[in-house]
C-alpha cells in the first residue's frame, strides 16, 4: 500500500503510484491497474495521450553526449597545442614517462594529480601524454612519412590557390565581356 501522503489528488507522487501495476487482492480477486492514459483530465488514468517515439528516446537526448569532444573543439585544441606547446607540469610528466621505471611513473602520476586535482584527471592526462610520446617516436623513426604529408599539404594548398585565381579571372572576363557602354 502506498503512503497516505500520496493518496491525495494534488500529490505528484500519487500519479506515480496510480500508474504502477498493482497486484493487491481484494476479496480474493486480483486487480491490475492499467497504466495507459485515457486522454481525459479526470480519473485514475487521466492525462494527455502522447505517442511514444519510434526510436530509442535515450539516443535522441543531447545530454547523453555531454562531455564528448566535438570536431571543432578538437581542432581548436590541436591548433593551440601546436602553437603554445606543453605546460611545465606536462613536460615534467613526459620526462617521468620516458624514464620508464615503475617508481618514476607513479611519482609522475602523483605529481600530476596534485596539479589537476583528481586521480581520474591525472590518469587521463598520463594516457594523453603517453600517446603523444608514441607519436613523436613514430615520427622520429619514420621521417619520410612526415615529408610526404607535407608535400601533399603543399600540393593541396597550391591547387586551392590556383582554383581561386581561375575563378576570379573567369569573373573578371565575364564582367568585362557583358559590360554595357556608358551613354
């Protein structure tokens, strides 16, 4: 039986208890309350009938992607990291990681924890810095890949510049060809 405070009509909790399936027996008969809305504004199942969404409603909620990084934010952070570089505590943590002993890794983790505030943030920072160190080692071992990427970027920028110049020339010639003489 629900608490007395929920039995009143004005109680918000009363609606919750009324919608729950009840299997209480009354004089030997089992009663089941229907949890469907009737569309009426009075009665046990009062309320506006709202169709359920076809898809999973939890997937549609924007709040479920809170904390996930977007494309724009990721790009901006990469640019800032490229321009500004690493902070002092990040450099120190990278040195601890490069040393490679268990004691130094633990010492570095606790050092970063003091700077960031929580162990979860410290572990995330450690993983991020380890990934950066791995990519730096990869670029040291394979410098040809980096040169090829630079060439591709240069070729792409040149192609874009040529396209923009040709567009402006086409517009210039088009406007001069159809220009009407002033009378």
